[in-house]
């Protein structure tokens, strides 16, 4: 059977789709590049916030409206885990629904010859992608009052180390030059097995397993769980890049208490561990503005903290109520127009800091991982390729534009000639 899979949501969903495809391919089913070429249509949904839910429903509706009578439509993932009735009410003709992480169940329902999980040979994979995601755990045990993830995914559960090492070797053999480690809380890895330093140990094992893979990047660290050992391990391993994504969500102590997040002192301690171990480290974080009860004074505390810490990369979200979370029932919901205004203020400050950080590296040399399939013409008429330095994570951070013609997936040495608020302008270093 030929299937067409649509993936929505975050990088963790991308990994789930990869594992779903592995289960389907183990049963000798083949991927189809377009819906018209498939007998089975699958949507891997996101249900994290209302906008993601709406997007998922819209995509399902479009596929249902366009499909032939002989095509089946399956809906899987986060949204069906928490709102299966909503999906079936919106699109009654869906043939089957499956919750999160049920790739083997999908394959079994399709009628696979073998539904057991297996690492496929590189010949069965999408060869040549410069970056690959490795989901090291799923679920979450943190008590954040705004988050629906524990309801969707359940408690934190670490993936077996041997499977992760096998996946890392597979990606390296398939041509990946970067491995991006993701999880709901990457720093919790191993805690369910009683190992407090599980992430540091895993990084060591991965570094040894794929020594020729140039970059490993760590995302979604939890403040207060970035220990000195973890920071020093990251600094010591040659292919772990000096970069960390650590969502902090807020900085005002009263807000963090309402959110049930670690204290701002815990955040400062984790940041200090990273900057002491890796003085050249690039930090990314995210914040929520307009959480219930947020006052002007608390928002100013957040701005002051951002100015103090000077994060190289910063993302922000306006608070979105999620049914089933404690925050949804809190009093003093912030008006939408106030949320939008605060978002604009925060992002204006963040852009200024990002621009300063980019200006600070003008004249320096970095390796650039080329991502564009072919060169494009710049406004000045030069041919350039698009890539990233170690300072930027895929999909969420800035880009590096390098003059010249280079193949996708190649790693080239480049000098930073100019800086935009989020992107870098570069020339290749020759000789």
C-alpha cells in the first residue's frame, strides 16, 4: 500500500512521523509524495494550543474533501489523544484515529507484514537531509499550570539508549551532518530509570557512537536541571555545539509561582553553568506574555531580565488558554490587546539584542552547514547559498547567506561580513 503522511506541529512530531514510517515500511508499505498517489492518507496532528488544533482540523478537512472513494484517511497524534470526539465531529468520514506514539498500532491496522519496530537501512530513508532530529524521551512530569502535554503524552519516559544510538548511527550513515536532540524535557532523560545524570551520559555515548557527525545540538532543557556536570560535558565533547535551548517562560518570581515553574534564581544558576563552561555559548529561550494575572510590573521584570541576560535567540508566545489545565480556570485573564502589545515590546527588545549579538561576530570565521538545494541570486546579483552556523538551530533561528555555489549538506568555512537582526552575511574562506 502507498501512504501519504502529513506532519504538523513541532520537531518531536517529526520524529514520531519518522518512527511511524519505519513501522509502515517494515510492513513493505511505500511512501507517496502526493495525496493523489496514495491509497492511505495519514495526518499526524498537533494539539498543543488552539491555533495548532484549528490547523490540524483544517488539514484533515481538506484531505477528506479531496480524497477519492478508494482512499482511506487516518488521523493520529496529539490532537486525537485528547480530542478524538472533536476530530470525528469535525470530519465524520475519518476511517481511523490513533493517539500519540501509536505507530505500531497504525501499521498493524493497515495490515503490515511485520509491525515490530526496526531501524531501517539507509536505502529506505530520506537520504541527504543536513539535519536530523533524535527524540530522546517523551511525556513530562513537570507541573506547569499552562501546559496540556502531560495529559496528551503522559509521564516522562526515556527512550532506550541502544535504540537512540542505533538511530544516531542511521542518521549519520544517511548523510546527516547535524543531530538535534529533542524531548518535552531533555534534561529529564534517565530520571525514570533513577539516573540523575542520564543526559550527560547519553551525550557521551552519542559522541562516541557517531564521532564523524560534526554537530549535536541540545534543545528543550529545563531550568534548574542544567547541572554543572552537564555543562562541562557539553563543553568537553568535540561534536556537541556550544548552544542550548532552555525555555524559561517568565522571570517575575510571582509569575513563575503561578506557572509552577522553577525560580528565576534557578534559571540564573543554569545560565551561569553554561556560560562558565562555554564562554562562547549561544542561548535560546522562550517566554509567555499575558499569562493570567500578569501585571505591568511583572512584565517589566521580564523585560529587565531579558536585558540583563542578553539571550542571543528569543521566542515569545501570547498566552493561549488550554482546556484541562489549571491556568484555564485562573482569574484575571489578560485582555488580548494587552497580550499583543506586550508581545510586540518583548520581541522589539529581543530583535535589538539579536542584532547586537550578530554584529559582535563580524570578522570571525565559522563553519556553515549548507541547507539550500541550489544557489539563489541575492539583491546585489551575487549567487549565494543558504545555511546555518553553530549559533543557529534549524527552523527556529537565523540563517547564514554565503556567496558562492556549494552543495546541500556540505560544511564550508566562512567569514562573517555583515549582520542583519537575525541572519548573517558571509564569504567563503579560501586557501
